[in-house]
């Protein structure tokens, strides 16, 4: 029997609504629309939980141990999984060796000993280089899994999924939204694209750092969702910035207006984040991430629907550029918030 996560039901352990499963019915999609419950007291339905239990004891390989990937890898190790890594920098290799991880000499060597290979690198070229040119996919065992946590083009995910399938390897696009801090708090969002059975199989690994796991569709769908999410993020930052400018022009204290919006129906995460963006180094870090993702989104997402987002996204990037200069201080800077919230600067690797 197949299951689909398609209903809301009361979860007695936590006394509130959470997603529950029902048997698939005629007319349902072939894949399960899965919002995996990861709240205390919730569990997967027996069929999916049985599939997911196959993740226990998996050997995990990880490449890309920076601001985002580093905390994710640490949490996988803390979750009791056999973790191996490959890194270019000696100090990173030494750090993970001290933490008990196995250090591979090459990406292909790492792939050969991994049931699940996680990539959290910068872009399309990096992913292709590791998987194809450096032979990671060719070295992987039958039915092993590649997890793409990087933010790349959906078309790249689709092409690599086909390339992997020809070699009996399963490739999933699993972009995340959150931060290094969120990974350490087990509250990351993981968006999933690809084979549903493979997703169920790796749930125990994802649970090491995720608070919400959402099935988006087939190969590339999760990457499209991530690009839309980040497109909205930069637009919301621009709107929050302009709202504070408008309030100041109307004689309103920007700090008071921010608190009002956060408590009102106009609230957005960007209005919370914008105070932390008053720190130029932090604004520069966020700008670097979102400038890349906006370019990918405007290139890869369907037209004409994406066209209306172009001026809004550019306005958001322009607001970040102003914040990078430190020349427009609408709110007191919050350096204490540097280790909290979205786009955290965790460390370098």
C-alpha cells in the first residue's frame, strides 16, 4: 500500500494540527506528497517509517563544509552516522578527523565508501566537476544516493539525475533553507525533489538537522522551490527597507514601525532580519548569496511568470547594496544577532 501525506489531523502528543498520512486513492499522483512530521511525539506512518528505517547505519559522505554544510555534517556525525568527508584545506580535514570522521583522499574515494553522498558546494560547475570530472558518480555503488544541497539550476539537477540513473545511482535535489544555526537547532527546511522511496530511506539522516522535510515533486522541483523562496526573500528585504524609509518620511520612528509590522498583518521574516542587516559585513554576506540566487532564478524559472519579479528583485538587491555601505542606518545595529537567524556566518571551510 502506498501512502500520501494529504490531510491535517490532530496530533494528541502536541495538541495541535500536524500532517498525517492516508492510503493513496485513485487519482493521486504516483509519488507521495510528503510533509514528514518531525515534531516531538509525531511519527511517520508504519509503511513509510519502515522504508525510512533503512537509513539507519548508512555511511554518509559530505563535501562542502562551509557556513551551511559544516553544521549539517556535524549534526549527522552527532546523530551517530558513519561520516566521511573530503576537503581541500588541511585544517578542515584535521578538524573533522579530530571529531571522528573518516577523511577521504579524493572525491571518488569518498563516493566509493558512501551510501549517501551529500554536496553543499557553491554552484553548478562545482557539482558537475565533483560528480562527473572527478569521478564521484562512477565510483558509487548500485542504488546509492547523491544529495544535492547546493542551490543550482533545476535543469542541472534533471540532467545529472538522468546521468546518475544510467549508472544505477539515485540523485536527489535537497536544497535547504535556514542557516548554520538552524542546522544546529534541527530546524532547517529541506525541500526534496526526486525518487520518493529514496527520500523515505534517508529521512533519519535528514532528521539530524531538519525541522521540516517537504516533498516538492520530481527531479529539479525542489531546486525551483528553493529559487522561488530566495527570490521572495530578496524582494521582502527590499520591501522591508522601503517600508522603513517610508515610515521615517512620515515621521515614524523606524524601530517602532518595525515592531508594529512584526506584530501586525504585514509581518515578514525580512522585517525581523533587516535589523541584523544593519551590520555591513552581514549585509555583504547575504548580498553575495542572494545576488547569485536571484540571477539563477530569473534565468531558470518560467517566463512570462517570472518577469514581474525582475524589478522587485533588483530593488531588494539595491537595498542590500546600500546596507553594505553602512550609509543608511535606519535601525540600531545588532551585532549580537550575528549568530542567529537566516544566512548565519558560521565559519569557513
